[in-house]
């Protein structure tokens, strides 16, 4: 099986600190779903724990903290909105035409105080207008709820928060309500199999790296950046926590970003977290 990825985050197996990847998800209809957390221990072993998100009460559709009218993500519909959104920016990346490389806009993953994750989008004409920093808390006024396209969908919510011409984004240094910085959902090997070749993105895939461009992961692995730049991609064999090994292909900027992060660690990283992957069968 082959997967294509757009971004990656590493965890160092030799650090004394535990690397924790939490997971949970809340559907757009507000129902609770089971979630999982994978904790990478210093000895390289992983432990799996579970959590449940409680269904929010319908009466809490709007929060009036500090007199502000704040809308939750579960209430975002396909139309213009003047209410404020308050959220953590988990991650953002450039969306480009795969053939022409022309910039389409900026895609974002956002999480609100209820733990609901939604996609955000800044059109190409407004890219650079807003200062975006992953992990920061923002308040957004005036936006448009647009339909989430299936081929680019990485959240359960059917809508995308699209920035409009009159959108106003401000940073909240001391938000009145604490908001989680991340909320990941890890997919099993069976889920990858079930969604292969459907042109639907899955996200939040974590596993142990076994090979990088055919090289075994050792304490002194060095990547050939010139060769990777010429081929415009690299291949990583990643073993999921439940056993199977998959080939993960990183292309263009994702490949160069991988190389830079790989080199930035004092020792060879062993765990890979990837967001936005498209599962495909390779061969038979």
C-alpha cells in the first residue's frame, strides 16, 4: 500500500521527555465519538489510551463570555456569518495546483473550545494578509461557511471556514476559555485499506520509521538531499502501532521539509506523524 503525505512531525526516541500524540474527534452534529491517544515512551514502546468527547448541550450553541457572541464550529453552516469564532490554529499549509504549481490558497486546521476540528481556507488573493502562527489562539470576525470538497477534506465537518474580503483576524493573548492546541485522530491499517483509491484524504497517521529511501534507520543516517531534490520525492517505510508497514511518499516541498527536520535533530528521529495523506494501492 502507498500513501502520499503533505506534512510531517518527528519525535526523538533518545530524548528523556515523553512524546505524546493525543487523539479525539467530535463530529459536526455534536455527537460523541471514541478517540485514542498514542504515547511514545523513552524506551520506544507505545501505549494506547482512549477518551470520549461528550455531546455538547444545544443550549450552549453560543458563548457570551466577556459579552462577546462566539459561535462554535458545530454551528457553522454554508452561508456568510457575522458572529465571532475563537480557535487554536493547529496547522496550516499552502494549497497549489498539482500540475501548474499555481497557489490556490492556504489550508488550515482549526480547533475550538469544544474540541471540534474544522478546516479553514484563505483564498490566494488574501494570502499574506494575516499573520498565522501554529499554536496561537485567534478570534475571527466575518467569514463564509463554504462546502468542504471531498477530495481535500481532512475533517469530519462538512463546512470550511473561508476568509472573506471583510474578515478580521486578531490574536488572543489571554483567551477567556482554554482551548486544546491539537486534536488528532489516528487511523488504523484497516481504515487505510477501506479508503484506498477513493481520492479521499485521511489524516493524523503515526508510526515508526523503518527505512528512508532504502536506508535503515540508524544513529547516523544521512539523507542524499541532492538526489531527493532531483527526484522531487522520497519514500519512507513506516510501521503502524498495530503492525503492518506502509510506504509513505513525500513529494516536492514536503520532501524538502522532511530532510530539514530530519537533519535538525541531534540524534536520528524514529517516530513520524503525518497529516493529510491519500491512500492508494501500489501494484497488486
